[in-house]
């Protein structure tokens, strides 16, 4: 009985781990949102795991069936002497064809994951600044680079049959296992798109009113593309070295890169789920961990992390306040003060709202979704207030919303009458 190649076990173990990760994400999202409300990145992850399965099977065939052989690593004399009817000739042809297929699947997988990141960021930053423009540019960039890379791999050697030609020597561009053209094009476009995608959420993260530690943690979470770029660089390094075992090593590192890429793409979606589970367990076995009145969970900007995820709040106009008093259209005992728009990354149950506003001991808080005109004022729960609150519940585990803070104070009848008279005359007096 022949010994099993250790890498075969390694490759299928990677696939099993990512299958669990994607299945967990899909099941949880399906239960939370329902099938019809799943986002495009949820469906893209299902496609991605199928592509990763195909890539793993390809790497398995390269090592277990074709013994890492391809049409590279041969001298002209060896090529001329190789019998087309021999087993080695068959192995090299099949190995070259499998390598070409592996490169194409690998490319489609990576660019599918890039699209998943862009769709995720679109959900995350809906209505925030120029983030939509950056994401739309990212879609164009990813699509253009995908077709450029795909066709460079497939038609960089033409006609396509030369990819598995043995004799005469077709040249390096026609060595699918160790083609310098494929390696250079892919590492360039892969790194460029990864860097652009990573740059999209960075301004939002750095302007968030959270601790530096949490900012760094989010940067690491959103910068997973750099990790995959490192693995891709190692693969291309083995390709450019053009050693006899280069095809086998390139296939191994492509599987490792794909494993990391699938995992880190799912992590931002799975993080709130893991966070909720940890908080639930700590509450069950160690008492409440919400921080209570002491406010330990609050960030320096007054934002807290809830059991549903991490809440990021940034102020778009930190030094500007604009008072808006309109007693003709608002209840007589309420004046609205806008402190500026706030963007939040918040968990799905909406439990990250200002606790003071909920208790009535501080400024009351109302929240509207980005682009919405509905405002929920603090105070007793009524059906109308609950309906407005329901409209602001986030559909994703992590999303950016716009928050409006509302401050109310009692007005005596005389002051209200004066304010109403002033408004009727076209102006109002600020006390």
C-alpha cells in the first residue's frame, strides 16, 4: 500500500475547515434574513466554496495522479527522446492540462472573493460619504482586471494546445505550471485589486470614535487581502524559480492561499456571531457583562459594543452644532438639536443605542437609517415609536447607519407662546 502524500491530507483538511466556515455563515444568515433577503456576497461565497473544491481536486490530481509532472523542466534532448506513447508523455500532457485548468479556477476563485468583499462593503457603508463611489470604482476595477488576467493566462500561449506541447519546446509562456507571464500578470493584478479594496473602509475605521486597539483590530480584519497576497507571492516565487518540483510547490501554495482567502473573507461576517456567543456564555456563567452603569463598555466617544457586534461611531462635523426649533411641527415639549451625522458599524439587534436615552437620565436618542427621514424620539414606548424603531433595525450583522441625536426639554406655556409667535413672524429667538 503506497503512502499518502502529506499535502493531500493538508489540502483536504483546508477544504473541510472552509466548508464548515461557509456553511456556518450561510445557515446563520439564512436564519436571520430568510432566503430572499440574503445579500449577493452570501451567494458568492457558495460559488467560492465550489470553486475552492474544484481547485483542491485539481491540486490532488497534480500530485497523486500526474506526480507533479508537466511540459516544463526538460531539456531539448529529453523532449526529442520522449516517446509520445510512453506513460511519462501521457503524465506530462495531462499534468499540463490540469495545471492550466487550476490556474483558471484559481483566478476565478480569487476574483469571486474580491466581488464578495465589495458587496459586503456596499452593505456596510450604504449612504456614507463617497464610499459608494469608491465601491463602484472597485467593481469596474475588479471586472477589468479579471478579464485581463483570465485571458492572459488562457491566451498568453496561442494556440491554446501549445500549453501541453512537449516537442518542440513551446517556450516558457506555454508552461502552465511555471509560466512567468501568468505569474507576473496575476501577482500584479491580484495585489493591485487587494490594495484598492482594503483602502475602501480605512477612512471610516480611522475616523471612528473607538479605541486605538479596536481600530487596529478592525484594520487587521479588513486587511485579510494582504495575507493572501503574501501567499500568492510565495506561489509566484516558486513559479519564477522554474525548478523541477516547481509545479507541485505552486499547486500546494495556491491551495494554502485559497484557504486563507476564503477564511478571511468570511471572518467579518462571522465575527459578530462569535462575539454574541462569547458574550452570551459570559453572561450565563459569569453574570452580566454589559458594563451596567459604570459604562465600562463605552468607547471614548460614548459608543459601546453590544452583544450583537461592534459599534463604530464617527462624527462628520465635530465642531459644528446647529439648533433646530420648530414648535409648529413638533410637540410643544420637544426641541431637536442635531449634533451631526454619525456613521455606525453596529450589530443586528440594535442594542447598541445610547443607554442614557433609553433610561431617561440623559439626552434622549433617536435613530434613523442612512437616507431615511424617520426620527424616533426617546420616551414612553408607543406603537408608533415601536414601528419607527423596527424600521431602523439593521438587516446585517455589521452595517453603517446614520444616527440623529435628539435632546428634549420642558417649555413653559409662556415660552411656547412666544416661540410660536416668533415663528409666525418669520424668525425665532434662541434663549
